[in-house]
């Protein structure tokens, strides 16, 4: 083809591209939700004691992101912290086609350096209750989080009705800085920060106000205002760093209708167990005596609680929001009533006719099963968590860039199963506590079905095993079952729930037990699956898996620049 | 020239390069001083109160770097901090030919990300007393520093004699973290951390030990052991964050012989004024009663002192080092005796026959004079420091890469002089306190002579003006003079000392006064010149200048990857 023809071809390409761009620009205003954020430290008094938080645009918690299904969410994140990198993870969003927007440092992108801006752009593909948070070091614990709500499409009815909507994000809070906490985790001897000082509802708690003057409006209890007789959809997201929580509203029943962005069979509860990384929508009818207000109460479960109840106010309008409820709320179930906890989790099942995942029912067979033994170990004397004896360390080059551009060998396969599991006594501390540390990865065949069996075990302390809420990026998965003791690969799969398994992005692994999940590896990218307790993740309790890297588009330059991605520099 | 000749030419080049590389490899073992550092937070008790420090290989202060003139120092710095970048500045080293090794974040390199290693490689070109420290955020204040000593060549006699060598690095210390300090600096209202809790000698101080049990060996007083009758070269470096200091040794005189890596006319003092960024060598003869030990004492000058004396022990061997000196040291001069301070500074002059800089005497004429008015200002309500009304902000792309690869317009010229200086009343707060903030730069003609006249002024508080010790990267400069009040461009240059001006890399700007210096712009690169008080620098009190960028070699890739240097990524 000669120069002349070539020129015409180029002209054609230019015209087509220009037309496409024009279309994008035209539809931009209606189809995009645009946010500009500046992230920096700020003094704040979440529980009436002043400390520092990582604030967004001067707010804690950060501003709520809200979009309708089908809209594109665009968040320009500018890092104003003086020396720290930052990323934002959009918890529960699958990031289909945009794995570089998942916001996990050293997995999907380089951290955003001080002074830089990274533009997160992704589709709101599924209605539901989500949240966002920092995913670098322990910046989530430092307060970098907020709510993310995706509304159903205009012509798409939800399978339940309500008159109004309320939303809270709940968490735990320490007075020690995350720098001290992280330094303690990586010290010999290990130093544990201990239980949280306060529980926060929408960023507000109260520490020792009986002894102190707590007039700071930043720690005034959060108010949920309702009108008598009306029904509300209350969205609840737990971004807790450590605590398994139980939420209740004095005198009111709650009907669970959504979990992690998936509809569930309606179930009425007085008290809601919620683990870090989980979200729920509950329907709440204001059907009690309207002449007074009621406490919403948050308590610790699963660990010996040393933290006072977190409180918010359910305010029946037109009562003043400051009117203190006249009685104390009921207690939550005992912290160590694990039978209650397990029952609660097992009772969450897919909504009839709605247990689909992208219009596909749970695959009845799996292509691959991976067994993941969760242990507490020592690595060169440091206390770590390990999966199949490997404690996760993050590489200095993000996995996604490494794989896409074949920069490093980060595809070193992770151990598929724990060797000698049949002889492993999960009721005792590990006989040889030493584990290895490294950047390993599982590779899943695109569109294959994969089962993951999480197996809990005794920690380094005799008689102790801990709760681990495992959260998956880029996917929802079906919860096939929970069991006690060591998983039996012959018998236990027979008890899997294949009838109405709930789709979730977070699942609980109970002490001394196992949890089995199934996922469809249908989202090209690199994805984290990890314990959502931030200290546990910091201590290596996670894995990384990839699928269909060859289908991943070009990464934005701003996702790279660290580690070996510098190879193209002059 | 045809393909064949071209091939021969290339072959020749390859052979020459290979031969050169072989030579370098051969001489490597004898000519390089190699260090490998891992940087991380660690719990430490510098003054018997436990806090976090940024430690190097688990040590605070960091390990001493020591080399002989002509040797190459190689330091591999691995950043193990979880979320923070880091750089190391080699204070007093000129970095001739290696401007990317100067270690100033966003001026000469991108910060080293968590998990990454940067290799600093530079020539020990001039004997003297130096130090190193973090140059990103306030990491220096967080404890990231240590000594750097360059010994004279084997065949190069020092112009003074001594029997042994001692070395200390001195500083101030707060119990509030640098995160809180930095957040306070950028808050409205401004929050000031206040005076330091302790003064540290070689990283050791004692806070309130009369009320507390201070048995931690980390805070045991530093011991300088001597033998009676012998003479020692005591090297002293001040890495103080805020404090101007005065150092003395009970009963002993000190003879100053070196300042900032330059020989000075010997002068005997009882008490040594030393500002942040300065170093001195003093000769100390152990000529007192050898049956006891003596206090070395450190006090604050220049600000109303609220910090107790810092103490170390001069230990006459074989007395036990723990033997407490029987009397208290003399006090330092009164904090506000500025006449004493100015006399002290003026008395430091170049050593006779040694007032050369790279074998060149002070140029008697300048090619360019720049007047730098130092003011405290407001920028959008935030308190800042400004130079000629511009408060320094750092770009997200390092200046050096920006200029070398023409990435951004960071060459926006900085204001040469303060407009309307003749009408400016330096004895009063600024009539219009508002300044601008930005990334500006001065460009100096290579090998030209430049005078900089620092002019102090009243801060935002009536009747207040502060001390600013200004430090220059990549150069030493001659101190031409100090004066009180507003600099008179007609008269004051007549009083310049052109006979024996001392060469320094740090100079004091006294309250309500001016200081004039002269430099030779003979070092291709981009260089910082700034107030060495770390909070003041953080608040914008610095300038950047460049010279001979066209002579700068290729930057290491590891110095880039942030900001616009990502333009080459796929």
C-alpha cells in the first residue's frame, strides 16, 4: 500500500476516533459521577479524644460515593500527605475491565506518591452497599474510609420496598497511632496494641465521657432520624480493623435483605452479627412508641470484649435528636457464643429466584479445589500469619504490571495444599512454628470454577484460634459451607449447600473450623483474597491470584513507576 | 560512512568501554566503602521515654560512614517502612558529577518507595566532618541521621595534630511524633509543638529522670573516653531540628580548627555556639585533674529555653565511665545574648594559607547579586515562610529529572529581589502578610560567581524575628559578612570580608539582620539552599537553584518513576 492510500486510512482512523470521543464527551455528563478528593492527615476527635485521622477533603469518615447502576464512577485522588503513599480500594466493586482501579498497593498499582493524583474510573455494575478504604499499610485503621452506594437502575425494581434510606459505616478505634501499631507488629518481642478504645458508628464514639467533658461536635452520637410508621432501608458496612461486631436497635427488629451487594432471603433479626468487610441492608420499620428516641448499639463479639458499647441515636421525628433514650439497650449475645455466630452466618442464604451471579447459578461442579491452611507462625522470630506455610509479602513491583509486562517472576506458584494436612493437628499450636515469607501467586484458568477451602487452626497460643473474615477482590463467591474441625475432603463436600448458597465478597472463618467457597474465575486481572482484619493482613494473611492476564488492557502509566516498571525510563 | 565502517567503530567503542570497566572492577575493592542499610521504624528511648525513631539497621543514630579522600562511598538504602518514601542527604558532600546522589526528595530524586533500594554512590572529595540525614518530610526530626567522616589522604597532612579522635552528633528531641508535628504545621489554627523535651548527644538524653527510673541503656549518657595529657580531635555535628545550641566541656578549653569541612584559623573557646547544619572539629587536651570525670553540656540558645541541659561524660581513663562528675557545668551564655552569638560567628575565619576553595581564593567580584527577603506569611490562612514572597512547594516530579529531560516548566524564574524592599520595614510584621506558594527556581550561569544576601525580618508577631541557619547543597560558599537591620546595597558591600572569609555550607541569619555569602556556581545539577530548621523548611523556607544542567549525565532510573518521569512508560 502506497503512501497516499496509507494517508487516507489514517484519516479514516482519526475520523472514527474523533467521532467516538465526541460520543463519550456527549454522554459524560449523564453517565459519570465525578469526585475530586484531597487526602491528608488532620486532627480529629472520633471518640472525643483528639488524635490524627487520614481525612478526605477534611472529612472523617470520607464523603459518600453514590451512583446508579451503569454509571461510571470517577474519583481523582490527590495525595497531600507529606511522605506516605496512598491507594483507595473500592470494596465490593468487581472492577470488570479495570483491574488497575482496584486500589491495592503493590497488587494492582504503585502507591500514589505525595503530590500526585491518580484517577480511579470504574463501572457501578451491580446495585448494593459497598464502601471504600485505604489498602496500604494500616491506613484504613487510621481512618481512611467511607461509604459507596450503588443504586439499582431506574427501570430495575428492588425485590423489597422502603420509604427512606439510612446508611452507617461502623468501625473500631485506637488511641495509639497506626505507626506505633505497625511497628509493634514487626517488633521482637511482638507488641500487640490490645483491644480498641472505642467503637465508632459513622465515625463517632465516646471514650470515658463520664470522667471527661465531651462537648466536641465531632464525637456527638450519630443520629438516624425516622418518621413513625415508615420503613427504612438501613445500609450497614463494617470497616472494622479487628473487631467482629453485633449491631442492634433498641426495641426494633431488622429484616436482612442484602448482603455484600447481593439479595438474600429476608430474615428477621433482633441483633445483627457483622464482620469486618461485610455489608448488609436491613429493613427497619419505625413501629415503636414515637414519643421517645432509641439507642442503636454496637458491641464486640468473638474476642473477650474490653471496649464499651458504641452508640448512635434512632431519632423519631419530631423529637429532638439530642433527646437521650430513657433506657439502656439490650446486651449483644455473649462474645464467645460461637454457636450463635455460626447459626447467624448459616442463616444468610440467597434470595429465592435471586441466587444468581451475573445471571448464572452456582456451578454444581468445580474445576479445581485449593486447600488453604491458616496458621500463626514465626518467620525469623517475627510473629506472622501464613497460608499453607507462606506468609504473604508484597513485591515492590505491582503484580498486575509484573504479569502484564512480564517484568519479574512473581508467578512463582503458591502451594496448592498444605503438605501433610492429614496429620496436622489443628487443635494444637504448630509443632514447627517456622514459616516462609514470599510473594507467591495462584493462577486460575479464565472462566474456570475454583473452590477454596479455608481451614482454621490453633494459633501459637495453646487453646486459641481466632476469627478471620476473608474478603475477595474482583469477585463475589458462593459460600458452600462452614464446618468444625479439620476439613474432610471425602465427606464434607457432601454437605455443601448447592441449593441456595449466598453470594458474598466476605466470609467468616470461625475458630478451629473450615469454610468452603466457590468462585467463577471470570474477571481478567490480579486479585487479593485476604483476612480483612488489618493487622492480620499486615502480618501476611492473604493470597493473590490471577486470571486471564492476556485480556487485560494497557495499564495507566500512573499505576506504574515503582519497582521494575521503571525499565522503560531512559 | 557505510555499514561496515560503522560496525568497526562500534566494536572499538565496545572494547574501550570493556577495558574501562575492567579497570574500575579491579580498583573497586580498595577504592570503595560499601554500606547496606535497611531503614525502618523502631521503638527507642532516646531520653528514657519510649517513642519511635527511624532507625538504620536497627540503630539510632545510624551507623557512622567513614571514608578517606578519593574513595567512593556506596550506600545501598533499602526502605522497609510500610507506607513512607525515604531519601538520604549527605550533608556537606558536594556530589560533583553525581547530583542524583544528593538525596533531596523531589529536588534530585523521587523518594525511595517501600520495598525498594536506591544506591547512593559518590566521591569523598574533601576531608572533613559531615553527617547524613533524611530529607523528606520531617524524617530527620524522627531520628534518621548519623555521622559521615572523610579522612584526609594518606599523604596529605592536616594542618594540626592530635593523638585520638572522638565524634558526636547533637540534636533536639520531642515526644510528639513528626506526624503530629507536621499536621500541626499545616493546620488552621497553626499548632506549634513547642520547645523540645530533650537535647541529645549522640542520640542520648534524659527526660525527667529525677522522677522516673531511667535505667534503659539506650539513654545512658554518651561517654567520651580520654587519656590524661593527650590531645583529641572532637568532631561535632548539629542535626538539630529547631534549636541553636551551645556546647561546652567542664573545665576544658576547645580549639576550633575545622568548620563544615573547611580549615579555619584556630581559635580557643570555652563554649561553642553551633547551629543546625553546622559541623566543627575542636582540639581538646585532657589537661585537667585526671582523677575524676567531667560533664560535656549542651544548652539551647537563641530561643527562650525550656529544655534542660543535655549531658555527656568526658571520661578520664581509667576512671569508670559511670563515675558521675562531682560538680555541675558552667551555664552557657544567656539565650538572648545575640551580641555574643554574632561575635562568635564573626570570629570564625579561613585558616591562613588555607582559605581556598578547590584551590581558588574568594573571587573579588560577583557576576550577580540576589537579595533574599525572609518573611513569615500567610498562604490561604496557613502560616508559611517565604523568600521574596514565595513559599517553597516541592513539585511531584524532581527538579533534576524535569530539567534534564525537559519534562515540565519548573524553570519558572524565582523573584530576583523583593519588590519595594527599600520601603519594607523589617522591624514590623509584614503589612500585607499574604504570600504565594510555588515551585520556582534560580538558574545560575555555570562557573559564574553569585552573591546571595539573606535578609531577616519581623515575623507575624510584633517584635519577633528568628534565627535561620541556611544550608547549601552541592557547594561551600564564602561568608562575606553579617549585619544588623536592612541591607544597604550601596554601603554594606564595602564592609565585606574579602581577606579571609570562611568557607562554609551553613550560615546563620540573625534576627533582624542580614548575611551575605558568595559562591562559585561550578557544580552542574540542581541544588537546595534552605533554612536547616526542619519545621521552617517544611513551611516553605527554601529556594532551589540550578547550573550547567547540560553537563549532567544520565540519571539512574531509580531516581525517577514519580510525577512526569512516567512519560516513557508503555
